[in-house]
């Protein structure tokens, strides 16, 4: 596989469930990102991992818990979500060096999450 | 707070016509990105603009950047149906931070 892959592509969960979203990048990048895309808001940056270190957490509720075991894999663990958390969750990766051209982010296909 | 504002948010145009999408941002940034998103699909990188006055063209799309005015434009020339999508601009205030506009949903009608 090439590029950025995400699984599952669709997920329906109850508010008491625990689930995890997985992202894998095959581009040799060193930074990975989680975004939330909902119908009524612009694309929101949730978490950033730069060289496997979390460098950004934009006031995301603790019911979302990221994990980055290595530079190719990124997880988003979900527990006790709310219906308003229903959205498209996009993973992206980039290669951060001194050159600005390299910071283009490449996005995965997303996981469409529905919380009932 | 950094703001990235696009307009229009919705654009319906006929094939063969020209139009421009605008992206204003509220903080200093030397780089600006344009992405395309088709319905039900992910974001695809279109352009990266790295300096004041930068202009890039790909097919019927041309993007430009004015860092002094904090403005980028995406110009569509002789639109075709295949260009129907949502277009996002984004600025990167830091190397690992990217802030997106709300998107412009473009519909090209025959």
C-alpha cells in the first residue's frame, strides 16, 4: 500500500463503547496529525506528533486519546464519546525538515464516525 | 487567534466561465496551501505557495499569494464539471501546525 491509510473507514459506536482508529503512513514521514472534520466547522487540528513526540493538543477532550508508537503509525483511542463527536476523522502526515516545500501534509481517506 | 477566511463558501458556476476564490488570513505566514476535497474523499494537495508574489498554475487552476495583504486567490479558468469539489486554503503558522479555512464548495454546471 502507498500513501496514508486509515482503518476502519466507517464506525458506529455507542456512547459507552471503546474503539480505536488506526492510521498508517507509507511515505517515510516524521510527523503525523489527527484532524476532525464536521459539517458545521472548519477542519480542526486535534493532535500532532513530530518525531513521535506529541507537540500539539488543541484543547481536545480527554475522551480522545492519541498514541504514536512509531513514526509510521498513529492511533486515536475513543471512549465515552458524545453524539456531537460524530464527524470525519482525518489522519495526515508530513516530512518536517528545513525546507518549507516538505511540509505539505498528505491526508488519509478518513474514518466516518457516528456516535449514537 | 489565527483566522483563515474563505469566500465565497458556496459557488455555483457554468462551464466555460471564470471565477476567483479568496482566502484571507489574520497572521503572518510565509506559506499557504490549497487543497481539494471530492465528496466522500480525503484532501488532495493542489498548491504550495512559499513567498510573496508566488504564482502557480495547474491546468485550469491558478493560485497566487500576497503575504503583505495576507491574501491568496485561486482562479478558475473556463470551468469544467470535473472541477466540482470543495477547495480549502490553509496557512502554517508553525512547522507542524496548519489552520484551514472553512472551504469553498464549487459546483460547475453544464
